[in-house]
C-alpha cells in the first residue's frame, strides 16, 4: 500500500490476469471501489502491455478520483488550462500505437503535436472522460520523459506545474 489513502499497486504478468482483476485488457487501470471489494483503491498494471507512462497515468486517476466527485467538470477546467498554457506549441513527438493494417493489428510509429497525440489517445474513451484521460496521459508523458529533458525544458515543466497545476491541486485540497 502506498500513501495514507492506502492505494495498492498490483502487477499482472499477463493480460489474462489483468482482465480477471479489472475486466479490461489495457495497459493499466485504477479501481476506487469500496472497502468491501478486493480491488478497492488499487492501481492495476498489465506488465505485458504497460509502457513508461502507465504508472504515472494511473496514479493521476487515483489522486483525482480520491479527491474529486465531479471529475468531468474539474478535468475540463484543468485541460482547458493546459491547452491555454500550451497554445501555439507546434513541436512534434514520436509515439507508437497499434493500427489495423491489411486486417492485422500492427505496431506503428506516428508523429504528432502533444495536443494531437492526446486527442488521438483520448478518442478511444467515452466523451465524458476524454479530458481526464488526456490529463492522465499528459502526466504519464511528463513523468516518463522528465529525467531525460535538458535544463530549459525541465524549467518550463516546473513553471507550468507551479503556474497551472499547483493552484488547481490546492483548490482540490491536495497538499503540494
């Protein structure tokens, strides 16, 4: 268990084990549940599919869902602030994704701006949770690449966290 809220991180070696615990087949899942369920307050990680963003992505869901009841409204406000802060950023990133090619699922490399990537990522989810998924994935991207960033981009990330995310976290009662 991690933290005072008692979040458990459960690692699954394969998709079968992950699906049995979560009902899904993705890279990871957070289940808030209640104290009577086996998966209450648990981050599940599917080791056969997880990537460098998965743990931070699911940790974002855990923090958000433990602190906020109206997640759709809060995440829309948060993502609007993120979009405003990143307006005009045309840098491109490479990422891998799966696509149907000639009737087979293949892993391909794509390029996109961060906003395009997040939009593509979130399009796999129902509309009412797309902003939450974009924020969770952005959290994962920042966590997975922060160490390898040069000093100037690291400074920009810290400034963004201080300017955009810290005030939002404080309003949600999250100690920063």
